[in-house]
């Protein structure tokens, strides 16, 4: 084979490499053999038909030998391949509300409040205690309960605080599991006069902030707090130690509030239960107390997620109250509504007849008033009577205040006036 033939073949072969295919290892071997033969022989060598550049070429299948594969194969290590991102841990309540609350009860009293929320349909509920005998009677799933310590605190808040500080990471993990990845606010519920609730409450508030930050629920800075509290004051008959514990606890809680790190703060006064509900049986005492505050909280949360053909009270309105610090609730049914002052009188009454702490409503700067009545009542109630009632709140709060309104048609006979006032000063017994 003349060198010119070989060179022509190679030249043409390069064209086909670019336009049609890449040369295989077997073809390279063939070319080397042809070159050797062309150098040794003068006789023409049949190399087959050489296709014209640009024409389609049928490329024969070349079966690679094992040695060839071994020479060029890449040794790929076992690398874990990420799977699709798993869905987040989302827990749903049994109702539609404006806010997805995450609730944690600390100690026996706080656990009872938390269970009341659970019974109302809130499912992001956790309870923590240092005594098994106080934890077991709470009627909630075991996965919603956390026991730390085990021997109780013996009405000594300092003992409980030490136990809670030693288990901060356990508490954080527990709250994350129980609350899931999506919620709007945390409510820490505790009794102020005992041991576990009084001592553990401040630690849990701090841990709740850590959780909110990790999930992006809040950021550091004034006005961003998404952690609130319901704190229950004991009755006066519980003794001097309990009174001392209460003052210590309230000073810590109010410290968080004053720093802008705790809102809303609801202060439940068990002493007032005996005044408002005299001769209340033992079996109903705690249930009545807890239902009074939890049901009102629940009412405002639910109503602010519903539309009204009259006047709507929405989530943004409720947020102004929740973000205002210390708040109080009230509810009064109306027996009559035909007189101009009937609604106004009901508002004054529900500020007096409350189991919440003695707070001066004139120190507040934000309020909400929601009226729920049957269709029959709303068909008869003069608008001016309603307006006069709303003006009552404005007069109580003073200049510069804001009053949000809501009027809804209810499925029960009669009419009930609900109020919420925020931005209140703390009870004087804890500030002097």
C-alpha cells in the first residue's frame, strides 16, 4: 500500500470522526497494522470502500474486550445520593383560627391550662413537670409529656430552675418535636406560686425564644417577640411561702415583658374565682378557672379568622392586642338591648367580672370589642346603641387609644359582648 493511500485514508477518517463518529480502539489498531503493511509491502492492500466525506456511514459494532474496559473504566466509589427533601413536620389544629399557637404547660397548674387548650382543639401542646405523680393525671398523649428530674421541686422554685437549666437541650428537642415546624406564637402557661411552674417558667420562656429563632418565627429585636405567657396567681389561703414564690416569679416574668421579650401576658387570679363564682364545687374549681381564660383566648383567635356581613375583626386587629404586652379579656351576655346604654353597660360589667388580675383599664392603649348576636337581635339592635357601646371603650382608655370592632351573627339566642384590652400596666403589688 503506497503511503499516499494510507495518508488519504487517515485524512478521510479524520473527517468522519468529526462529522459522523469517533474512532474506536479496534479501529486504531487496524490503522497501525495498515501503516506497517504499507511500509513493508509495495502491493496494494484492500482496505475496503472508503466513504465520501459528508455521506452517512454505517458504523460496525465493535465489542470491547475486557482488557480494554479495564483500561478505561472509572472506579466510582459508593456515594450516597440525596433523596427528595422530606416534608416538614406540620401539626394541624382541630379548628380554623387566625393563629397557630404552640402551648407549653410548666408544672401542675400550667399543665392544667395547657390541657384545656388541648380539649379546645389545639394540638401543638406540650407539658413539662418534675414530678411523675403530677404529670400522669394530665389527660394527654404520652408523647406530649416530658418528665425531667422526677422527684418534684417541693415548692422550691430555685430547685426547679436548676433542673430546667440542666435539661435545656432536652426541652428544646421536646418542644420542636411536639410543636412541629410551623406555628405563629408560643404560649407558656405556669402557676406563679408553686415550685416547678414558678422556677421552670423563665427557663422555658428562654428556650421558646431559641426555638422561634431557629425556625425563623422571630428575630432578635424589639417588637419581634412571638412568645407569650399565661401566669396564674394563687389564692391567698396558700400561705407565705407561696406568696413569696409568686412575687419572685412575677418579677422575672415582668422583666421579660419590660424588655419586649414577652407578649401577650395574661395574669389569671385564682382568688377572684371565689368572688365571681361563690360556692363553686371542688371538682369544678380548676376547670372553671381555666375554661374562663382559655375559652376567651380561643374565641378571639377563631373569630378573627371568620368573615362578617356586618363588621369584621381580623388577624391584624388581634395582632395589635397580642403585641401590646399585658392584656385582659371580658365577656358579658346582654339580657336587653333596646336602651341606648345597654351595650355600654355590658362593656363596663365585663371589665369588672373577670377572673384576671386587678388591672387598671385606663392604662391600656389598645382594645377590641366583638359583639356576637343572633339574627333576631341584630335585626332589632339600633346601630346608635352599638356605637355608643364602642365609644365606652374609647372613653375608658383615653386619648390616643385604638378600639377595633367586630359584629358577627351567632348561632345562639341573645347577644354577648366580648372585650380585650392591651398595653396595660402591671398589678401594683408586683411593681412596688
